[in-house]
């Protein structure tokens, strides 16, 4: 008997007040479809769905099929936050069995002698006399020692933890049970029998140990994507194995995604007596705690939530499509998007995150968040986003702790180098000592790619975030930003960051993008970003132009150049700079400045000290440093002035092919990514 026939034609779900043998047909929706898909493939799952959407029923229907038809000599364990709950689940399974046709119930066995065979059939366990399968319920543990014993006794190849976030000592139970489960599941796999761990729950309380551990397992798990339906079993195994933190897939659907509307929500609010803490948890699936000293007002956060969107599309990256970019709005590539990147070391404590904003409206248009993506894969994802979909994007990477610097170094070896945000800074090149022990630091202007999150920079980022919450609550779009922000708190030292049990990586990738928009240097000349006016969430216009953007560069030259101009060549320098700033597009800008600059430089800059000084004061570099660089007004410093403190020779060449990294990115790996339709 095929399992899809069992679901589609045979199973009937008991309803209150109905007769035995009758009931509702199995109602398929996106959530239980995902569950059944992963059930068949024997993958471990963490599942969260709102109340009254059948996550428990989906599990029990599956386990009844396994118990009656799917295997033999096997056991299924039912665990719950208390024994009453696990016994109730067993009772519901029996009721579903009673609705099967009598010849499929297999609960009244008769021996060869015609006598009825006695088997265990109690409120805590049942045995199947035909195939010798068992279902056992477990009581919850009241102490840590009892939890250890409970876990060691769970040797079943199929384990079902219902309301996992509320099971006392769930971490102790789960960790004690895992070694025995591992052996049992391998035996089942070798015999082609079903196996797997299922954790179902609504969001728990992050202030409790049980809720915190469930939240960790949830966040560590690989998010289920509906694109998985088109992948082979081998592809899914590879995707799971890319996540070195977890063996679980995480399935999460809101009530809207499961086909319920506002009538369902209003009914649940009435039935739950307007208890909003429980409503947010049980119906709206909200996990993140709201800190008591959150820097943002509850009313502002609520308005941000009202403007959140669900992704309208997704792009997958990586060799197996294991990294997903969620897209919230159509991307208009006429305006250069800004990509902010926060890099982690692929550990649970942090995730690597990408946020893309529209440089015209500053609205969030896409996000990516992954806690198991290594730095080289993150660089590959950025490379593909830019080269395949957003060729005029600006990429700003936080250079933190070596990981961000490694991503920058990798991208510098590719064509995406031209998309990286950079600033010219004074760096200490040498430190000399005189005969009296006094030191003299020798500095030089160098180009720095990405952004160092210093104390002052971080303070500025928080200031930007505060202003966004104040004036632009309609532009966040992504739920992950809202969840991280409402769990942020002001520490005792005044620092604003995530709480001990939550994260802020997506927020800071968002701020990396906003930093470029608010404080970026020479955005018109380098990237053709022209800032004008933004609409606030109350539809008021705010002039967001930086003061620096409104100052004519030649006015700065007047203040800085003190050499008497007797030849008139300085005035011609000013006129040239004024004309070059009027070009409307980056293409015309580069074309016109290339022609004009070659003629101008030959007559004035290279042969005249005053003109060279004017050029240097305007662009921070000597005009004679590199002849080839004179064709672009966004002047690149020669390589010999860089202080490369983050060189990683082992990453410069692919370890398998021996090819340089830039060839590796543009060649071999690029061929492996699936072709996905262009974004408008």
C-alpha cells in the first residue's frame, strides 16, 4: 500500500462529536507537505506552526502508518512536556487507527488456534502483534538525574518530542538519548526501515533553559526551502552536511502561509482572552525576547512590524544551493544597490549576514543569514550576487577579527574589486626611534577596503539605526531585522548590542549598507549614487544630503592652497574640476574625464607645481604617482603604498587546482551555480 494512498484516500481525522469510523479527510497544506516530504527521506526535523494547524496530527498520522505498515521489530518513543501530553498523543493515534477500515486496524489479532492474542494495549504503550512494533510514552523528568536516565532509556530509532521548548531538562534528555538513537537509526537505515527525530513546538520562553536550548537547535538547523522538492536525495544530504552545526532541517510556517486569514487570528485572540504574550508565541510564532532595556520604543517596534513583508522570491547560491537570498521587493538596477556584509566565523554565537538596500529609497530589498557559511563561501556568494545580478552594486564588508578581512582579500582578487567600498586613511607605515628613545610614527595615505568597526564607527552605526527607527519604520521589510532589534539591549557600559541569547548580525549588515549611504565618501564620482530626498514613514520629506556632498571641491582647494597663482593655471584646474562634476552618469563621466584629463594633465598637472598641488589636495594623491591612473577621477593609489596586514597566502590559490583565487571564482566554481532568471 502506497503512503500517498494512505494519506489521500484512507486516513480520517477524528472530530469532536463525530462517530467512530468517520472523520475529516487529511488536509494537506505547505507545512505538513514539508513534514511528509522529509519523513519519507528520514531526515531529522524541527517544526513550528501556529495552533490548530495540525503539526501534531501530521506526526501521529505518520507514526500510525509506520507502526502498522512501515517497519517491523521497531520502537517509537513519544515524549512531551509532561506524561499527560505524551499519553494524550498516544490516545489520539489510537483514535485515528479506529477510523481506518477494520481490516487495516490490526488491533484484534487471532492466533492459529483461533484464539485472540493478548498484546499490550495501555494508556502508556501499545504493541503490534503482527510486526512486533511498539510505541512507548515517557514521563517528563523532575530532576537532572532523572532526565539523564530518561535519555539513556530512549533507544528508539524514531523519537517524537512534542512541545520540545517546554520539556524540562530537554537538553539533558536529548544529549543522553542521542548516542543510543544513533546506533538504532543506523540499524534501521541498514534494513531500509524508517527512522528519525522529530521536534515540534511553538516558540518557548528564552529566559528558561528549555526555551533557550530549543531556540539554539532551531537556529542551528538548516531552513527548509520549497526549492528542495526539486532536488535529489543526494543533493539534500549534501545541503544538510554543509551545515556542520546541525543534523536537523527547520520547518516554520506562519498562519498566513498555511492558508488562514484574519478570521482565524481574531478567533484565536478571543479564545486566548487577549493574552498577547501567549498570542505572540502560540499564534504569531514570535521567539525573540523583548529586552527590558531595549533602546527602541515598543510603539516604534510595533510600527516596524506592521510594515514587514514576506519574501517575494528567493535566489540560492553554493554548490548545492545551500545558501538562500530572500528578496522582498523588485530590484531596480538603474540605481546602484548597496550591499552590507557582516562576517562571522561560522559558529553558533554569530551568523554571517548580507543585507541589500535600494540606494534611491534606502528600503531593504534582500537579506541572507547563515550561521554555517565559511568565509570563502561567503565571498563566492557576494561575487555571484554582483556579477550575475547586481553589476553596479556597492559592497561594504565589516573587517572584523580577520574573517571580514579574509572575505575582502578574496574579493580583491576578482572583478568585484571595483564594487568594494573604500576610504583613504592615514596608516602608520614605520616607527622610527631617535637616540633618546623617542619614537616617530611615519604615516602614509592608503586605500582601505571595507569598514573597521571601531568604537567611533559603532557609535555612528547605532546613531544611524536610531534615526531609521525614528523616521523610516516603513523601510525595514525583513522580519529578521525586527526580531534582532527588539532583543537588543543597552549594556551596563552603554554599548548597544544583542542580548546573551540572541543575535544582531543582520542588523549590523544592514548598518554596513546604510553607512555607505549616509557617510560614504565621493559616492557620485565612484559609484554614481546621487542622494536627494527620502520620504519618512509619515510621508514627510527629509533632506538626507550630507554636507560634504554639497560643498564644491574647488572651495576646499581655495582654503588649502596658499601658493600664489600667477600663471592662471590654478583657475584652469578649478574649471576642469567643476566641469567634470556635472556629468550625469558614471559611463559618461569616465568617458569624458578620460579624454579631457589626458589633454589637461599633459598641459597643466604634470608640468606645473601649483596644478599638481591642487589635484593632490582635491583627491588626496599625487598626480605623478601613476600615469595610468589619471584616466579615472576616482584615483586609485598604487599598490606599493598599501599596508597589507591581512594577507592570507593559503587563500590566494585553490588547494585542489592550484589556480589563483580570482580564476577559481570566475571559472570553475562559477560554472556550478544554477542559472536563475534575472531580477528586474
